[in-house]
């Protein structure tokens, strides 16, 4: 996945692969374990941390704690999917405690 994202023009500063192929195991992963996982990375100069590339892995509950720990925004495949779905059906792409990607500050037009 990092190769794909890098090919799109993003600079990858590090990654951690859990090597779990069973989607049920991925879904059972403790999202709060992500708080410990991200502490392994040097995030100096990093704009955002992607907590999970998998929509099966729960990560939303860790967003606020990771953002507070790192001092930078976090996102995930699931949060980006929610944002895109909300926008597609003409709903405000805002959800409380769901990290910067779904924060009121990122409402369409809020950054103009």
C-alpha cells in the first residue's frame, strides 16, 4: 500500500505492517494498541499519520489520543471513506471525535 501512495506523489516516512491476512483478525485488532504503535515513528516533518489502510481495522477510537500524543492530524481508510460518502450524499462531512479529517474545520468551504 505504501508503494501505491508514494506513486501518487506522497512521501512516506515509515510504515508498520501487521501482516494479518484474515479480515476477522484485522477487525478484532485493539484500536488503542495503535497509540503504542505510532510512538515507534519519528514524525518530525510529517503532515499526517494514516493509522490504518484497511477499512476492516477499527481505528476511530484511537484518533483523539494519537492526535494528542503526536500533535499532528491522523486519518484512516475508514475515516476517508466516511468523509467521501457523506459528501457524495450531500451531508456535512463532520463527526465528533473522529479526527481532523472529519472535524468541522474541514467542512467544504471552511478553509477558504
